[in-house]
C-alpha cells in the first residue's frame, strides 16, 4: 500500500437542479467560505492528511471565486473551465494525472462534502483489484470514485456520463463518517453549524480565544459587542458597538455587522454588510439578500443601509495607493505640500483588539425555542 502513488482530481461545478434554492448562489457552494475556509480547501486538507497528493481541482466558475493563491497548500493546483466543456476538461486532466505516474486516482465532485477515509478506500480498492470503486453513505451513492490510473476507458465512461454510469460494476466502499450534500445555501449553513459544534473533523479557521469562540486575524470587535459561543468571526470582519453574535453564527471574512444588531443562528457571507439595529435569525445573508431558512423564503433588500456589500479592504487599499502616488508626484515636482486625500470612513477605522470581557457563555446551538424569523428593525431600544 505504501508503494502506491495516490492522487486526486476534484471537480467543482454547478449541475442543473429543479430543487428550490432559497438563496441562489453565484458560484458552486464549495467555493464559499464556511467558518473561515471553503469546503474545497477543507477537502484538500483532508486528502493530504490521508496521504493523497498532489491534488488538482477543475472549477467552472468566475476566477474571482477561486481560493486566493496565497491560501493554496503545496502540491495543489486549480484549473479553470467553462460550463460548456467542463467534463471534457476534467477527462483531459485525468489523462494528464494518470500519465504522470499515478497508481490510483480519486475522482471527487463537490457536490457533497464527505470526510471519507480515503486511505482505507484506496486500500480496499487495491486489495479487491478493482478497476473502479465508489463511495456510498447510508445507501446513497456519492460522487467519489477510486480509479486505477491505467483504466482510462473506465474513467472516460464516468466523465462522459457525468458520473452517472460506469462501464463496469463499481464495488462499494461504505462511508460511515460525516457527509453534507452541499446542494444549496441551507446545506452551506448546516455545514457551518456542524463545524462550530465539532461534528466534523475539520475545524474553524481561527484562534479559539474562549471555549467555542473562534476569531480569525485582523478582526475588529467593539468592546461593547458580545460574542456568545459557539461563534466564528472571520478575517477582517467588523462587529460594531452593542452588537450581539450568538448561537452558531458565522461572520465570514470581510463582513460587517453594524452597531446594535443581533445575529442569531445565521451565516453572514464574505464581504456582506448587515445594518444597524436589526434582529437577524435563522438566515443566510449575502449578495443583497436575506434567505430565511425556517420560512424557506428569500427577500432582496434594495436599501443598502440595511443589507449590502462591505468593500472595506479594497477601498482602504485604493485610498492608500492614491495617497502614495500623489505624494510621489508632489516630491518629483519639488513641492512640499501634502496632497489632500478623502477622509477615511468612520466604519473603516480599525476596531480595538478582541477584548478580554467578551461574553462567551456557551448556549445550546441552533435550537427551536425562538420565534424570531426574518431580520427586523428594533424600535424599542436595547430590549
């Protein structure tokens, strides 16, 4: 088993579906951060722990949704593809991987996020001398295959049927661990809950500053805000004065929760903005919309003072670069005047470090004992 060269090809695209989606996403769910890291990068990390390397991903989405290259682990590569020729690109990539010396190739479509014991799957495949084997979870076929690299015709039949058929019968490998269908925003939210409540092997990407509270780098939390476990605050996120983040809430990177707002059992997607004085519960927020998962309803919010986009990092960088350029130009012209630059937005001021007085009393996660539904504006003070 130790002599086998096991590699992985991960496919990320959006297949047509007639299922109602409360919050249609602009890219495959596997590319959205959940508790600080996308399911794609979480899967890659899991593959590496199982001794599978290198890993190649073929992705049908805009490049702006790709994981930043700085976050790629070693021996990992992303390739872009159009939807129209996605499966042809995947087949060509498999041929490259097979010809580069691999003994076995794991084919995984995200699709479902499953923490399969890949080393055991590969071992069972080799011991049974399989051409192709497939993972199953509770009688459900997963789009996870182990393919002998030399069996290119068998692999071709999988790609050309979009993983629906194989030219030979596939022996089953039974997976009994964690699995999330990751089909829509509801599944994305459930994955966040499961990560925060430690139901998965993967963990939130941040420092656990208190039991059940994970804080990523460069976070700004006002001293009067409360973060109650379990909860996650992502890189460069901001939580305003008097705000409360509680009960399995994840505030992803670059997101902002304004003053006095209560966010309960919800996910605020990356770079989203939640306005002041709101009660947000059982929802996913992003792209100017609120998807309430209890009511299975989505509301598009036209007022960006309530729900919007928070481009804080890009605006900061633009102001800094503009100031540097004007200063350099002024020096070359022999003038000593300091160029006038726009005053920074108050909301962009760095907040104090995470205070020692954070309220992090653990609560029962994601219960059903509250009737709060869609985000509402509070008019009766700090009740």
